[in-house]
């Protein structure tokens, strides 16, 4: 993770549904040109084991023109160890990091390229999805989320089959 500075600001994404706090079971599907994250949503049903997998509500977030991603620690119990926790990063939700150090670092790293254009990085955005056992972060041009009911992997691959947007 890139070291954050005073410019990084965390804001909650209001149009991405929060994940299930107990067992969101996120799945990441990524290529060089496409990136999707699927996960189980919060439910009002108290007995999670009583829900059939094929009938659980899920969300799929498609990131447009991704350039970098990471998936792993910290989990919900160690989220305070994330460098953005003091800025408002919390478990079980979706966020954007405005004026991201990560985006600025990517631009700096690419500046050695003979055809480098720093303006290309102006349209990149840093996103964070926090789950029970992991945290997902990516830099992309944008995102869109959809919701459905069914088997998570099937819905994820069906959405991926629609191709990059």
C-alpha cells in the first residue's frame, strides 16, 4: 500500500450496496481490461444458513478501465491498521478515496515513459470495498453496480460476459 498523505479523503459510495457483515464471500474477476467484484448483500433474514445459495441477494460492482488492484488484508477486526481508517474507512461498505496518494504514485511511476501524459491520470479514481475477511482496492476510471438474486458466481460470470463498458 502506498503511504497516504494529508490530501487523501475518504467518502462513502452511496450507490454501492453494503455487503453482508457475516459472510459476504467476495469474488474478484479480473483481466487487464475488466474488473468485477461480486458479494452477498445484507439480508433481513436472521438464519443465514436457512437461505439457499441460489436465492441470496448479491451485488456486482464493475470497475471501468481498471489500472491497479489489491485484494487481501486487513479484515474487519484489523481495519484500524489500514492507513485510511483514520479518514473514515470502515468495515462492510464501499468508499472512494478523493485526491488519492495511490493514483498520484501511479502517475509518478509512469512518468519515466517517453510518451507519459500526466493528464491521463486525472480521470482515475481510487475505490475501496471492505468486507468481513478482506479489503479490496482498485484504481479505475469509474464503476457501476448491479444487484440480483441467485448463485454469486453465475451472476458474476453472466455480468462479465456482457463485456467491458
